[in-house]
């Protein structure tokens, strides 16, 4: 049965976010029929973000600013710090938040009700990307999950993730254990999805849009729309970053010796050609299954930079 007014820990990673963070935090504190506590970790900033968060925490007990921890240099390390350092006991769910979005008022209520009604361990959703000029696009991430998609993509934007206490506790324990190795992981949402799926936790991706996903020039990872975005992503693949992350995550979550993974994990040319035949098992979106085939073949043909 759903918990009445569930207690939810919201882990918010911030960096030079004064332009947007006030609107984001207001949308979190305004969530309907849930009790939220926002735990904020601020990467070393020079625009007053930390001072603003500290001042808010002094007048609102629902906002807790973590002590300074130096420079993280990326959102992933900041989120891993939050997972490691926040005491998650006593919460009915744990959610991730960026500093620059706007949550719909029922975002967390819908997520926690879904966790209970579907008896799953994690929830994520579609989002509505929006730009300063008023343009909006629904980003659909809710295609059916396949056997190995978690090794090659996230479940969607990490700012939609809501985890059960059991999954959050297991994830925290693993983050503490693998802290040094996790510094090599560039995207926390990709890793968290991979950890959950590979450890038997059930994940539901909702076709409903739960939030407005702000697009701006400072996005670490933005909306995957248009030809330019597609080309930019191919560059990261050819330059070696994407395949490198696949290998790091596969080893961290303990699937490196799985028969399917072991056949291609060294990512040599013949391994990439073999992998290209398995797009149906590796990507959720129909379009991405075909792109996966061509990217693997093209990368094998021209050589992958290490």
C-alpha cells in the first residue's frame, strides 16, 4: 500500500546555479502530498550558489546544505558524493534533482505511487525539454527495456529518478565500496540504472512527462534532438569516451564475465562487429537500434581512438 505523505530525500547537485536554482527548489518544496527534504551539495562555485543554499537552509528545515567538499569537476562526482554522504535511513524514497529544471507538482507523488502499485524498485519518466525561446519537445525515453540496454544508455534524465529505500541502500553501499573507481564514471544516471538492472532491481520508465527539462548552453548533457546533437554524440563515440564508459560500467557492476559481455568487452574491431549485430538487445528506441549497428560498424572500420 502507498505510504500516506511519504518522506522523500531529494539529492540536488549544484554548480554556479544562481540563474535557475531558486525556481527549481521552489518546485521541489511545492510537491503535493509528500514530505521532502532537499540535501544539496554545491560544487565549488563563484556566483553565490552556496551562500544562497545556506541562507535558505537557515530558515527552512527542509533544506540541508552539505559541508564544502572541494572541487568535483562534474555532476556525476557530485551526485556520488550525495549518495555516499547523506544518511538515507528513514526515507520512503530517494530522488535525484538537477539545479535548473521545473518539476510538475505531482512528480514525486506519482513516482511513489507507481513504486508501490507496480511493486518496482525504481522510477523514471519522460520529460518536456524547453528552451529560452519557448520551444518545447517531449523527450520519450519510455520504450520497452531490453536485456542489455543498461550497459549502453541511462533510463532517461537522472533528474527523474526516484529509488526505493532498498535500492538506495544497496546503491549507497556500492558507491562507498567503489568510490575510487567511480571517479572514472562520467554519468551518474547511466551508472545508477546499470547498477539497479544488473542487481535484479525492477525499473519502471513512465511515458508521462514529470517535469520541464531546461535546455541552455551550460547543460552537461542536454536533449538529444536534431542532427547536430546526433553528430556530437557520434564524436564522443569515435573519440573513445562512450565505449570506454561501457567498459568501466560493465566491470564496476560485475557483468564483465557474463557470456554476452565477455565476447566483446575488449572492444577490438572484430568485437565491435560482433556487437553491432546485437542492437536489439542493447538499445531501447527503434531508431537507436539501427544507429547502434552503424556506429559499431563504422567505428570498427575507421578504428576507435583510445
